[in-house]
């Protein structure tokens, strides 16, 4: 059994996804599915149900037609998410609340295993990657754990975030970009009429994955990844685009966002339990690089893992920020995937709940609508309900 108290937590820093997977297996936190399964529905169902039944990470050894295993639910519990950054379950939240001085700058290296195999001709995403189809109503297979790297040529602004990616054809993806930085970088390239270079890393080390979705008041995500790992994130120059990519990733897809083109992307069964379709940018892939024996990681949408990640990576900073302005807050619970939040405050004056709502609406972009949902019986407490998405 994996008992964090028995380890020297500081020695547990994983700069490679495979090391983390091996560690989880050695310590009883991962189980294997030996039966060959189909990438359409079967693999995702096995991971979803296996995770629900056992609470473990699930590794599907054989996907029909592919030579690589697929792994899911790696960070599905607070304990495993803590282990990923060398923290115990008890101190994971405080370890995640890093300060700017904790950031460790990235380092550029000459080569990395992500370049073991380089494919530039006859790109076929369906053949190379065991991309999964998750739900009956999904339009096609989706990449759910792709970390997207882009850079604004003029301002130098860089992105590193997880974005859902529809595999539309052998060499085309549809991307869903709602985040602040990615939207800005895409918008700027669009205004200049330029094709925007993009690199998508799949199978990065767990600290880098967590840094990519981290909610922090500073923007250097490479530095955040370094802080979580306790060592610099190693980056290597991509093959066909002027971007740096994690040297130890399992796969990298390189290409360009086609300027002036938006196409229907979805429907895809999302983390909030609904099918979502949108008009979104199209990415043309020109090269795929990958490790010799990669593992293909996935997020199962609308499952416990994305809830755990959002709860631990996004909530602490929101709490800290809101509480610094409203010390009257007694409790906050953000239910990201269910789409609402409940906040209990010890009201200091009559208009405070309303001011709290306006503050949250203007500082937390996930929240679209706010209202006082319920005044509880006890006169000094107010419960505020906030609706997301
Ligand atoms: C499981 C998971 C899936 C996500 N999918 C998307 C997505 O499809 N589109 C998106 O814009 N953000 C998505 N996010 C959030 C972004 O990765 C995150 O907000 C990131 O910081 C955005 O960076 P950006 O500001 O550069 O866009 C997802 C986060 C998680 C944890």
C-alpha cells in the first residue's frame, strides 16, 4: 500500500510520466487491464469504471490496433495528486500555494527522448495515437490530455494549457480555447492574418501537467512546473515550429492554426456533463515526434479526476484571493464540474453579499451568473449561490 508517511517526500520528484506510473504501480496505486480493448468506448469505459470501483489509476495494456498502453485517473485522488509533487495528502494544498520566489526557471537542452521517433511524412493521427472516443454522442475521437504551447510572435506571450482537441482527419485537429492567454495569442495572430505555430505535448510529467492548468497570479507556467518538480523543466527545440517543448514528453504534435478559419468542433461530452459544440480554430499538423515506447495518458471527461484537479489547482488561489478582501467568509465550496459554488459569510453589513457576488464575477472568469440563492435561518450567516458556465 502507498503510505506517504513512509517515504522521503522530497526524493519523490517525477520529471517523467513513466517514472510516476512505475511509482504508482510499485505502491499499489495503479492497476492494469490486460484484455485488449477498442479505442472506441471500451478503453474509456474500462478506465471510468475501474477508477470508480477501485479508486486507482488504470493502465490499459493493449488497445486494439496500437502498440502503446493508455493510462487514466493518474491524479484522481488528493493522495496521488500530492504524490505527483512530492507532498502528503495533508500538505498538498499548502505546497500548491507557491509564491513567485519559489518559481524555478526552465532550461533548454539539446535533445530529449520525445524526439526518438520523428514523423514528417504521411501524418496520420488516427494511426499513430490511440485516440479515444468517449461517449455515444461525441462527433469523433478526442485528445483530452494535450498540453498546448503557443507564442505571440510580437509580444512574446507564451501559453501552456490543457485544451480539448477533436481529431477531425488524419492531419487536422479542432481546438477549444477559452483561456485568457491562449485566446489573446490566437486573436493577435488572427488580426495579423498569420498562421500561428502550435505544439501539443501529450504525456508530460505530472508537475508540468498540473502547472499547465494551475490558477496563479503569475504567468510563468514553466517556472511553476519547476517549482512543483523541484528542478527546472527541460525544454527542447521543436522540429518544425519555433517553439520549445518538454524534452521528456511521450508525444508532441507540431503544426499551425489556419488563419481566418473556424469550423464546427464537437459535440463532445464535457466535464460539466453536457455535450458542447462550438465554432473553433482548426490546426493542421505537420509533424509528430514520440518516444520509443510511449504511454498515452487521458483525462476521462466528467469524472472524478478533473474535479480533483480543479478543486486543488484552482480553488486555493480563488479562496485566498476572495478571503483577503472578504475576511467575513466562513466557508467556500466551488463545484466546478457541477457548475455552482456555495459561499457562507458572516455578514458584516447588509450589502456585503451583493458586493461579494460582484467581486467574484469580476475576478473569477468561470462564473457567469451570481445571485443570493438562500438566506439561511441563522441571522448572521448568508449563503450565496453562484452559477458557473
Ligand atoms: C481536464 C481539463 C480540461 C480542460 N479543457 C480545456 C479546454 O478544452 N479549453 C480551455 O480553454 N481550457 C481547458 N482547461 C483549462 C485550461 O487548461 C487552463 O485554464 C489553462 O490555464 C488555460 O490556459 P490559457 O489561459 O493559456 O488558455 C481544461 C482544464 C482541465 C483540468
